[in-house]
C-alpha cells in the first residue's frame, strides 16, 4: 500500500497541469484498487458546486458538464459530512441522485472520500463497482490516506492551473477537461498592510531546481551555449574527482563516476534540454523540466536500486544549475515596481533590490510575525505571507497586485480589479498624508499624559523616515541586520560606525540597541545553527553568552559609538532567567572597563531586558530590579504562550495578539516592572496595531515602539483616548473569552471615536 501511495503522489506532484494531475489520479487509483470506476469532483470556490473533473469508467462527455450543488447527491453528502461514505447499494440510498449522462446506472457499490486542504473540502474522490458490496477497510483507508496526501498537491495544481498559458515547452499535451473559470487570486496571510501593483520577480536559492521559475529565453543561442558550457564544466569536474579519488575506491564505486560522465555525454539529457531551450525556455527552466522528467522515469521503477538512481539524476541537475548560476554574473534587470516572490524571502534578498524599486513582498512561507514581514512594515511596503499554493515557477514577469490587508495576491488582474486597487492605493496615500500632519504633534492623551512613541528599525535607510514620522527615539534597533547582510561577522570598527550613525541622528533622544539576536528564523549563513526546534534552541542571549568574543566585540562597538552622546540603551533579548542578566551585565561592565584602560571614557548605558519568554513574565519584577527598564517583545511572547510557530502558515491563524492569555501575560509583565519601579515599553508588533495599542495604553505601558509607518496611526489613538477610557475598555476586553470578540470590541470603540479609517486599514 505504501509503495502504491508513494508512486501515485509522486506522479501527480510531477504533473504539468491540473488536468494532467486529475487524469493521473483517476487512472492510477482505479488500477490500484481494481474498481470499475474512479472519478474526482472539485469544489468551486465561490458556489461550492462539485464539478466532475476527471473519470475512468463513467461517460467521458460528462466531464466538466456534470455538477452537484452543496449537499446534493452522494457526492454532495461526502462533502457536507467531510467524511467517507461507503455504500453497498448506492441507488437505494435517500441521497442518491441519478444523472443519466454519467452512465452510472450499472454501478452499485460506492465509496467517496473528501479531499480536504486547510479545513476546506476541495473535492471528492469516488470509486464505484458494478456488484453490490461494501468496500473493505483496506480500500477505505487507502483512499482516505491518498486523499489526505493529494489535497495539497491538488490545491497547488489548481493554483498553477489558474496561471497556465499552456503545458510548457517540451511537455506532452495533457487532456484538459472543461472547467470552471480559473482563479487568479491566491490566498495567504496579511504580512504588512498596504496595496501595490507591480511586476513579479522570483528569487530562489542557488542550485535548487524546484525553485527555478519559468522565464522565456532572451537569446536562445546564448542560453544554449551557456547550458553546454555548464555541462562541460560538470563533466570535467567528475573527471578530476575520478582521477583524484579513483585509486582509493573500489571498482563499483569508480563505476559511479563513469555513469555520471556517460549521462552527461549521452544524447537524452543534453538533447532534451536543448530542445526545450530552442522552444523558447531559458536554460535553468529547460534543465529543470528535463531533470524532473528523467527522474520520474526512475521513480516509477519497481526495482529499489534503479529507483534510487532518480536521486543521481537530480544531483546531476543541481550541479549543472550551480554552474549556470555561477556563470551568470550579469546584474538583474529590476522592474520599476518590483514585487519579490519566493519560497522564503530573506533580508539579503530585500537588500539586492535597488533603492526605490521594491514595491511589495510575497512569500510561500511565513506569517505576519516572520522577520521579513516585520522588515516590510518597517519599509512601509505591503507583504503577503504563507501563500501555500504559490505557483512560483509561473509568476516571473507577470503583473500582480499585492493586497497586504487581506493577504491576497492577484495575478494578471483584469482591468476592473486593477482599477479598484489603484483607487485603494490612492485612498491609502490620502490617509497617510492626513496622518503625516500628526508628526509634529505631541503624543499626549486628552487628559495630558505623555506616552512616548518610538521607532523600531534595523536599517540605516530607516533613520530619515523615523525622524520625519515624529518618533521620539529608537525603541528597538535590530543589530542583527548588518550581520545578516554580510558574509562574515562585522568587525568592531565596522559596527561602531553603523551604531554611531543611528545614535548621532537621534541624539539626545534615546536609542535602544538590541544585542545580537540570531537563531530561530534568523540564521547567519557563515554561522549556521542546525536544530530540530530552533525557536526553543540556541538563540538570542544564549548564543552571545556562549560566545563572549562575539558579544564583547559588539558591546565595545556600542559603547564606543555612544562617546560624547549619552543616549545609548542596551537591550538583552531572549532572557529567561536572572542568571543570564547577571552574566550579561558583567560583560557590559567588563567591556566598559577595557575601554577605560585603553583611554576611551564612555558613558554608562542604561540596560534593559526583553520580556519575550513566558518565564520572564513571572520573573518580571526580579529581572527589572537588576536593570533600568523592561521592553516586552510580543512577537515571540505570543508564539511561546500559544505554542504557535509564527512562521508556520498552517497554524498562523492561531497566532492571536488579542488572545485573553496574551493580554493577561502582558499586563503581568507591566505590573512586575512597575512593582520594581522600572518603566515598561512594548516593542513587539502589538505596539504598531492601533487596536492593540489602545489596550496597551489601558495596561499602563509607559512607551510604545513600532515601525515608522505605523507611528502616525498609533499617535492618533493616543491623542484620542484618555488613560481612564483605555483602562475601562481593557476591563471589558479582559472579560471576553474569544480573541475575535476582543478585537471587535476594540475596533467598535475606534469606530465610535471616528477612527474607522484605522480599522479599515488593518483589514
């Protein structure tokens, strides 16, 4: 059973179109189970109708023409129940609906299982038999297991199908059944607010064939020449390896090199790729298709040894691709409004786009709290994260609309959709212009209480926007950004220059530099940390305390940068107990003493602790007693409190800032800090959400730090509610049990105060 499942899923995953995928499913399932009929129905997104999309055993002319409404017939019953239906005599069941054009009259036994993806029934997989019988348990479990594995594959094929212009160069034409109108809207998660119209540019990691996008060849002859040169380079590489290692290897191991060289010199791999290039594909895309086609042949073989050769074929492909990429040193042609699209976009990817050309970000993985989404908000550009069905290979060069409010990507929008989003962009600009007038106004509540609003940043390019936004300082400077953008640890003097620019720009206003916070979703290429569970592993203060040579270099750079200014604040991340604070404070003191011995007198900085681990909430009073201030990092705190990986799009909906437990934890941290006589700020993303900021105001938070783009909206809230009003609203919210109820209550308060524009901007 497992072998059959594996083979079917592999074949379907390699299909070039939705129609081909569905045809493979019905053909292979009928053969595997030995049934008379196998059919698959897909649910229309808007209407819920179940359309017959492929069949073996029913009338072919019914495909694309027969449709059942929600709950209609046995197929509708399976979808409505979202569970299998196994019947000995289908026509005798009260839900049975006879449809003459399918030709299903002779069939009695019926087994239907739902195809469910992300809690939504995507379709129904059905097998039927002439004889009266209940399908046995093996048939049921096989079909249920297969449907579960195919759900994501079908969803992805649907997304790709909506963008297909054809079956691709060199691919055989697949029978494409009549289908409902294809969707060009892909759903993800809101990452950063805003809307943007632009051109998709796909970013993909080196030597990763699956990530290579489709792209037409600008110069067919040049592409073919580049491919042949890459093949020759890989062949020569194997010859050198064979000559160097040959004497140490057994005969059968030496034969492996011969096999590789033979494959590279043979007609099939090279000829097929060249044919695809001559048909109009660029070399990496043509190589990707050829390698996958050849690998699938081995995948389908019964002999385990031969099946393993698929890995050899893919390895060859990666080596050739690496050579192709190494040879392409020309700079990329970045469109005026570039929308970066990728499986997992990094800070380094953002840094490659020329200034002023980055319009938006779309990522197949991650959520609102992913590091790149936070950077997008800092840059003031929209982002859509966690687009699980993102057909990356089909998006290069296409016009797209990124809706960061709803978390949607519109591909090649129609004229009407395009105009609507251009209108929304204009309205957003008008709102932004109106809010910008608040920059010079003080952040003071109507009852006269000053609530400082500071900026979160990590890019030198953010300094000017932060200053013009009216920020009263930097509440969080992410020092890891320069580390992430380089291929080595930055030296002390290099770091000092960066920190000095920030400290000088805001002097005498406070600047809070967070010490190096890597690990989790922020890995350094030159200092990799491989862990099964990185978010609960070696990260933040744990790394820097284990590597005092790195920590002391950074501390010295920070202290030297503050000379003559006196506005430096140092923030320690990922603290879980007092021991870490004591050790870090000793190192800060040591760095200052070292500099004094070297003749550099630097002012003593204020030191703070980030509260982002549940243990720190309960230790807040004791931690605060050891330092000068607390800063609550709600991004990680929510993740750890709710046991939700904030980068995992499957559970991203559970990541909820308005969860009652989150509100209770933040309040406890505030109370703990105040009990020790220390101020408490919030530097997590809750601070930049107008609705959440209103609740934080009610909790007694002393200051809020956020991206510069969020600052005017939050200032509007601060200037519109007294502390007493915010506290009363908080008490109402704390009495509610469901996060959506809390949000609705707070947003209703904003609407009632005439701040509905802030509510709509967050949706």
